[in-house]
């Protein structure tokens, strides 16, 4: 695997990617399990009106950070494919966080 | 109307900041292709400055431009307008270009790697995208 020569940059980028993955997943959880029930059971549409765009922004940031990470670090092809697929699967971002945690552990021990 | 004008002014300011940062990042990556020897050492310092600017200014500006743009489009009910759909496609391409440049700046940090030759055209592509957006937004042809 070819890596940038600065390991700190590389680790930092993978940590940022993992953080954004978690944020994307958590905003989706709040949208689906908090805002949607409040709208349909409580009759308050404001919850989804706020959380919808917040999750939309988190998703856009996730896709952007994924593009940045793939451009910055040469990850194994299977990891890249998994992260791209995960972007379009509900809660797939949590799967990414796990993949990145494993990758970070490997790099930290290298 | 007053709120809309403030949103619009901030959206334009954020967009100008984001795109100018993307153009500089494109030029910085292109400069690596032209540098060798002692010049490469000076180029590394320049790349480090551009990378810090990208992280602390261009990225937040892009996020602000997206957020304000979404709010404005929702307020004005433009999401069904064809011109906005085309604009969003161009914005997506510009964001992807910025992501590639940002990642490439990280990769080049302290490295002797050469960037992909196609990134030589990144800065002109960003300008072309902005020109197309300006025409679409001002004329709203369809």
C-alpha cells in the first residue's frame, strides 16, 4: 500500500473520516427515531423540518470527506468500495466507522 | 425580504471564499508538477500554507454556502426549477473537485509524489463551473 510520507496527516485524515461517519449516522438515527415519531405521533412537523436538512448537510459532508480521504490516502480497494456503498445504505456510516477503527489500529501499530 | 437578502449576501460571500480557495488549491497542486530541486523545497512551504487555508477557511466556507443555499432554495420554493437542478449538478462537481484537491494537498505534504496530470486543469475547471452557475442563477433560463 502506498501511503503519504507524513503518517500524522494520514492518521489525522482517517480520524476525521471516522468522526464524520459517526456524525452522519447519529443525525440519521435522530431523524428516524426521534424527529419522525414526533412528527407522526406528536403532530409537530418542526422536528423533521429541522433534522431533515441537518442530516442532509451531514450526508453531504460525509460524501465530501470520503472523496477527500480517497484522494489523500491509498486505501485498499475493498475498503473504498465498502465506504462508497455504505454512503447510500441507511446506517452504513457506522459500518464505516468500524472499518476505519480497524484501519487506524493497524496503522498505529505499524 | 430583508432576511432573504442577508442570506443571499452571505451565500455569495461564502461561495466566493470557497471557490477562490479551490482555485488556489488547484494552482498549488499544479505548481508541484512544475517544481524540482530547490524549488520543490519552497513549493512544500507554499503547499503547507494552502493546506492550512483549505482546512480553516475554504472548507467552512463551502459548508456555509451549502447550508445557506439550501435554506434560500427552500424559502423561495426553487427545488422544482430545472435551472436549480443543473446548478446543483455543477455545485456537486465543484465540491467533488475541491475534495480531490484537498485530499491531494494532504497526500503531497512532505512527500515527493507527483499529482495526477489531469489536476493541471482543476483551476480553470473551477472557474468554468462558477461562470456557468452565475449565468444560470442570474438569467434563470428555465
